[in-house]
């Protein structure tokens, strides 16, 4: 309501968040799992005085540092940019609620950065005990940052008691917190193994060393797969009823859920029958295949987590069209054109004749506007109220595709009954005159019924004929 709208054609801005965050998640989980791997394995290598393995860990630590510090940090900042622009209200709510959690998060980042450098450059320079301690400190800080961020993303899906008692503790320990910490920790372990496989299969030629890496790195992934499944089941149980209903109603989400479990199980068995018991399996092709399966499972999981939040960004608090539940009542009374600050400015600048001496929109004058202007205003309303989830004529979940062959009356009715037509949608926030403008715009982009479709005789006509 107070913020301007960020227009991303075709893709819609929330999908841009999805793209950036999926990339980030694939790096961030490796940053956590890799930390644990390096700490445990450095300890092991020093104890066994295994110089070749230490040398391997040195190389892996470099690779790990470049990947996670450079790309992880860039995409992490990228998420801040995109969520701040695409969902300013939800971002504001998160910052207000979690300001100290985020402050702590920055501390963990600093610890991570310092310790990863000390570890990566400490081979052959630091006493083994200190060297392992740096890796352990890194692993602890990285896992702590996973815990903090998970609390925040889990909060959006189900803030639980926070809605009635808005305290920090209620927000942090929300119903989704533990299940997601478990599945994400599992995901971190699993993903780390897949990165280790990839790195090893392409860089290590010595067969003995490769078998050792393979043996050492497979076990965490098996544990990870178990944690993913346990956390995933608990995650489902702790979903709000509306998210479960969304999962059940959208068949594509159904398929995706099955896909994640299937991929996790496939990776589990591929690891179990493959690298866990057969040395020499670690070829570049095999590790690339597993890596891609892992990426697919991860990306699908994140997509589902985002999708089942609809119609909310923060469940029961911020809706997908950038209003709080409280705002929605206010906007319905005052009208969208009056209450959205930037829309109001747009009307004032482009249609000054529509504004009265108190600065309020003269709704009774809207029907007198030229059709072109009504469509233009309808489009502006669309961008603020619908573009969070729908592209325009073409693109991601484009409304144009959804209203193929609809007449204007059907469109208008649906606008008035938005949350009844589909409970993934928030209620229509505007008034009747604004619904007419939006209907004009949507009707102007509604394509005709796809040609060549045959229909049977509608039921009423059939019975009339008899
Ligand atoms: C929070 C996200 C969200 C918002 C905001 C939203 N929608 Fe939707 N809408 C959906 C989803 C999800 C569907 C189901 C889409 C699908 O099946 O592909 C949907 C379906 C629709 C349909 C098809 C309904 C049917 O019964 O076939 C129409 C029309 C529609 N939306 C119009 C709008 C309009 C107009 C607005 C703005 C006033 C809007 N939506 C705002 C998420 C949203």
C-alpha cells in the first residue's frame, strides 16, 4: 500500500526471487554441509597422518571457498535486493520481527569468512589442532546461520502463536522451525556429498585416493537423505490447513512432491548400491547425474515451499498482493486508487480531473472516461493487485491464459469472488467501480476460445430438447 510496484514483465517479480533464491540455496546448503565435512575429515586425516588425503582436502577447501564465499555471498545479497523490491511489505515485517536474528546472522557470516580463510590457507602453516578448530568453528557458525535463516523462512509459512502474541520467541520457534532445520541439515549433508563427488571425479586421478574420498563422503549423504525424509514428513504435518489444501488442489504440486521423494530415494539407493559399497564408481558421468538429481530435488522443494504459501507471503498476515490483513479491510472501504500511495499519485498526475479538492478519487466520474483510459487504469490496478502472482497476457501464470474465451460478465464476477473462485487468491481488495476498470482491462487482453474445440450439447439444452 505504501510501496511502489516493481514491474517484471513476463516472469513476475516473485518468480525472479524464486530464481535467485534457488541458486542461492544450492550454494548455501553446500556452505553448511561442506563445513561439517571439512572439519570432520581434517580431523580424520590428521589422526591417520594421511598426507595425500590432507592434500586433497586442501584443494577441496579452495574450491569450497571460491564457490561458497564468492557465489554464495553474491546470490545472498541478490536475494536481499529482489525481496526488498518485489515484496517490500513482507520484507519490512520480517526485518521488524527478526532484527536481532539478522544481526546475529551477520556475526555468523563474519565468523564464517574469517575461519574459512584461516582454514583454506592454513594447510601446512597451522598446528593441526588449531587448523581443525578453525574448520569446526566455521562449521558451527555456518550451521547456526542455517538455523537462523530457517526460522525466518519457516515463519513465513506458518507463524503460529506469533499472530496472537507477537514476540520474538513465538516468531522464531514457529511450528515449521524444527522440521525445516532437520530437513535442511539433511539437505546440506546430501548436497555436500554431491559437490564432493563432482569435484573429486573431475580432479582426482589416483584410484586409491578417490576410493577413500568416496567412502568417507558417502555416509553423510545417507544420513542426509534420512533427515530430509523425516524433516519433510514433519514439515507436511506442521503445514497450515490451507497449504495442505493447496498441495492437494494443485496437481502440479502433487507431482512435484512425489518427484522430490522419488529423487531423494533414487539418490539414496544410487549412493547405497553405488559408492557406499563399490569402490571405483565415482566417474564424472555418475557424479554429474547424481548432482543434477540433487539440484532438481532441491529446486523443486524450494518451489513447493513458496507455492503453498499462497495467498499469503506471511501466513495469515501479509497477502500476496502486498497488504496486511488489517490493510485489506481499510482498502476495501477506501478503494484501491485512494489507498495505494503510488497508484493515487499516478491518478493525480495522469487524470487530475478525477481528483476532488480533498485529494480523493471521484469514483462517479470513472464511467465517463474514454475506453482507452479505463483500460489503462484497469491495468495499473492489475499490476498492484494481481501481478504478484499473474503475468499479463503472456508469461508466468499469465491471467490471459486463465481467461481464454471468458466474457466480460464472467471476468467481473470472478473479480468480485476472487478468493472463492480459488482459495490460493486473496480477496479482491477494491470497490465495485475499480472492479469494472479491472474487468475492462482483462477483457481487452482475454484471448478467444482456442479454435477447433468441439463441445457436446450443454446439459440444459439437452433436457429442453427432450
Ligand atoms: C497470491 C497470488 C494471487 C493473486 C494476488 C491473484 N491470484 Fe489469481 N490465481 C492465483 C492462482 C495460484 C490461481 C490458480 C492458477 C492456476 O490454476 O494456474 C489463480 C487463478 C486465477 C483465475 C482463474 C480462476 C478460475 O476459476 O479459473 C483468474 C481469472 C485470476 N486468478 C485472476 C486474478 C485477478 C484478476 C487477480 C487480481 C485482482 C488475481 N487473480 C490475484 C493466485 C493469485
